[in-house]
């Protein structure tokens, strides 16, 4: 519900192979992030990708998320690390 506090939002995308390399994932992820920021007040996002999937890591970084470590999986975050 709009106006209610939310924790960290995790984004997950999957595209068909023939759609790769066209910027669709970056465009979709940025649009989702903008929407939930505006409509729900979400301020923190988390993303992860399979270690060998470097293209997904680039999409995450293009969305403005910063690498914060690899506790068990790759994590990126727009805010402070949460324990």
C-alpha cells in the first residue's frame, strides 16, 4: 500500500535469449525501481546474479546499485548494509 514503509526490495528479471543485448533488462529494472520509489516509497534495493553471468552484473550496476560484498551470493544495494 502506498505510504507504508517497506524493507529492502529485491528485483528479479529473466529475458528470453533472443532479447539479450538490447538494453531491455536495464530499461525494465530502472522502470520498476522508479515506480516503486514513487508509488511505495521504497528506498533500498537488493540484487544478485549468478556469478558467471557478468551481463546481469552490468545491468545491476547500470541501475545505480553498488557492490557491497559476497556473503553467500552477490549483493548490491542502494543503502547501508543490513544485518
